[in-house]
């Protein structure tokens, strides 16, 4: 600190003033009677002494600061304004260039006064300091002077040290550097099986006003070299320690895949799959979401589950040979599997036995020698000559997929089940089918068109062999090539999408082998085994309720056919109703089956390909020989009510064919415009 500089005159003047002041005080203390002074004289004397003192001090400090005056924390008493300016300038320079350390915990910075915008108004300090004791009424000036001179009391003159704008900018920048939002500890499990962990961190905020005051005092106090920032801290709700266990469990869960085993089979539940089912709970734990695990288990079951596959065989020259091996069926217990994965996924042992129920096929690959196949029981064939290439392909494929089927005693055969999905993805091609459009029927493109001929041919062999028929459905219009042994009305249509199937029981004590093949343009079905000891009698029916067909030539354009290709897809056939009876006699057991078919009239239709171009309206060429359509005659037959659902095993004496004729235990044909493949 710069020391005061006082001239020698200060000390002599001060001594005189003190002496005068002492005399005044002594005089005032004596009784008026003893001092022989009147009250008026004493007062006049006092005033004279007071005024004289003021004048004496002013004269002594003319052009200089009064003694005891401080400015910006340094003494400038007795100095001229020029000297005081130099002192204050030096003080400002010291404050501006002075360095101090500020910080909080790991934060540390060194700043200088100019960072805070130290810019005190020296001129104002000088003016106020010089005017001390020189302004105001006489009494006030006198009292200030007496205080400075007689008692040595200091008088501080200050000015704001900092530029408020610069200080505000510095505090804003400091707050940005110090402030930090509170951050909870966080554990994230990513879908790729990796984890992300972030430690918890306390939040902090700079207390601006308190920090600013500390900085201002520090630069006013030369002895301070460090200022601790005033900071308020907020602790996180979730700390790093809170997630320690969850972090360990996540590591255990995602360390390696979970191996799932059953018998000799093995599957892997990958780290990525586990990660996608995992979650960090609000209770700060890691677990597998039970619903997500069950959803996975349901999808996994489609991979694991397997329908038992019967073995297939061929018979030739008295020898039975294996055509296709059998497979055991498997069915996953989805709920139990989900529970086991949830419970065991965090174990160090990364292998888990899953519950799978095993079912054996009805016909094992080891059953060949025990099938009891003795020879041919029945054979049937139909011709597909002139069929389009897609239809030929579909017939051959479906025939191949039925070859070698063995039906154990008392078991039900299903055409749809044994053939499998009749889709384009399963090898079939787009053919043609018969669609019921309400008032009319027409031929339209249909996947696997042609397999109904396969079903019809198989139906013929079963019908003539006398086996118990469970379900048979007729076509929407009659196709003459499906006649068997000269009898009309014996056909079968199938369509898995619309639950149309051909099913029959092996109601014997012996295994029944189906062998099927194509010979040139014919499809052939043979039934092999031990020939049943029964007789079969068929009584052909008569056509009734005939509706004459319109034999005009209908030409339609078809975008799905190549440009210019012509294809005859329908031939005009009258509609009619026909019932054929079959009686099977086995000793005293007599089974009678009446098969009724009701066909709509068909047309002469030729399709011409447009190669993708939209079809134009159909053209009809009138057949001059065509007579007006005969309206359908009213049937006098009363429809038999549909029975209850069929029993799972055949009943002796009853041939309960479920078909779509009106006089049989059956359902009505579908009224939707869906095609029946033919």
C-alpha cells in the first residue's frame, strides 16, 4: 500500500489547531463565574476558534487532500490531485494485472483483474476525495476536518471497480464452464448385444452473486491469492453404485449365446436375440421381458415343431421297398420354454434343456416287412390328353406326392394333408379353376389348377374298392372325362383354402398302400394290400333337373396368356342332378352310400392371350343350332338334413360321405367366387 506523504507544515498546523482546540475545551469546562466570562462572550470565542481552525486547516491543505483520505483502498491524504492521480493510477494498474486462482473441486483457472473488467472512475474518486471538507455548511465541514485532523480517522472514497457489462459477461462465461446438469447413472442394452454404461454425476450450478462478491473482495485485498467459487451441487437420483448389480447381470446375460438342447438336436439363442428381449427395470435390475421371450418362443416353435412324417413305400413283384423315411413329430412347450429362458439366461452355465414332446408317426420306416401288402386291390385312371402344360405339370406333381402313402387300419386319409400346400411356392404352376360367380360359373386362373383330376382319379379307385368315404365334393359343372366305367357324377374337387377335401377311412384290419403314377396322358392310382372280403355293387343314377347349356362360342381375352395363344378352357355341358348308389356288403354288414351331384351348365369358352394388355369385353359367336335355354325343372327330392360332425373312427354299416350334394350328409358348395381347381 502506498504510504501517505505529508509536508512538515502539516505537523505545525496540526499542533496549533490542537492547542486552540484544547483551550476552547478547557474554557468551556470552567464555570462561567470562575472564568469571568459571560455566556455570550464564551460562545463568540468558541465560534471564533472553530472558524479559525477551519480556515487554518484549509490554508494548510490548500491544493491538497485532507489528511486521512483514502481512495480505492490506498492513502492519498496530503497529496495534490496530480500526486493522488499517480497513486490511484498505480493502484488500478496493480489491480488490473494482478493474478488470482479461482476454482471448485477439479476446476481451476487463473484470472487477472482485466478479465473482470476492472475500470474504476479515477476522476470521480479524485473529485470526491479533494472536496472532502470543502463543501457543505460550515459546521459539517468543521466536524469532518476535526475528525481527520484531531482524531486521525480515515475517510475512504470508492468507485465501482468493475465495468458491469464486462463483469456480467465474465460471470456468464464462468457459469457455462462451471454449470453441469445432474446425470443419473445409465445402463443401455443395445439390440446388437453390446451395452453402454454411463456413470452418475452430480449437477452443479454457480451461485453468481456470491461468487461475484468474492472476486471483488479478492481484488481489493492484496493478500488473497485464491477464491473458492460458490457452487450449489445436486446429487443424482441413480448413482453408479446403484447400477453395479445390473451391470454385472447384463454382462452375464450377454456373455455368450444360450444353447438350447433337446435329445440330440441343438439350437442357439444368440446374444442379439437376448439383447432384444432384455430390459433395465425401474428397480435398477436387468431382466428378460417375459412377453418378449414368449413371442420369441412362439416363433421358435415354428422352427422346432414338426408334424410326424409317415414313411412311404413301394410294392413291386411281391417286395415292399422304402420310398421315404419316417420322421418323429416334435412339439415345443412354448410357455415352459419361455419360463426356463427367463430363469436361466443369467446363469454361468450357458446350456438349457428345453421341453419338447415327441410323437411317433403312424407308419415307421421299420414297418415295411409288417405291412402285409399282398397285391393290387383296385386301380383307376383318367386321361388328361390335350391339357395345357401347366395343368400337366400340376397333375404329375400332385400324383408324385401321393405315391407311397400307407394308411394304417382304422386311420383317416386326407388328400390335402398328404399332398401338402398346393401353392406356387410349393412347386405348382398357375392353371385354371372353376369359379362360382353367383348366377354363373366360369373358368379363371388358379394356382395348382389340375389337381382335382388327381383327386377324382383317387376317388374312383377308393369308390370302386368299397372303402368308407368321409368327405367328397363335386365340381360346379360336369367334366365328361371324369366319368368312370361309363357312370357320370362321380368326381371330386379339392381346395385347401376353402376347406374342400377328399377323405376316406381304411375301415379294414390291414394296411392300405396307395401307388400313383402317370402313363403318357393318363394319371393312374392303384390301391395295394390285402383285398377286403366284401362285395361292392354300384347302381348308376339318372340325370334329372337338366338345364340345357348355351352352346354359343364365347371368346375371351386373357392377360395372363402369351400374346396370341388360344386355349379352350370350357366345353358346353348341360347342368343336371344325379345320384349314384354304392352298396358294400361284408357278411351281415351292409353299407350304402348315395352320392348326389348337382352341376350347373357350362359354356364353350376359348381364351386368347393378350400378353399383359388389359382384356376387352368378351365376344360371343352365336351357334345357330342352339336352342333357348331350358329352365331348370323343380326337383321332387327332399333334402336330407345335415348330421352331426363325423366321428373320428368309421362306424360299421354307415358310409357317411361328407359331400356337397343336396341329398347327402354334407355342406352346401361355397357361394364365394373362389375357384375350384380343375
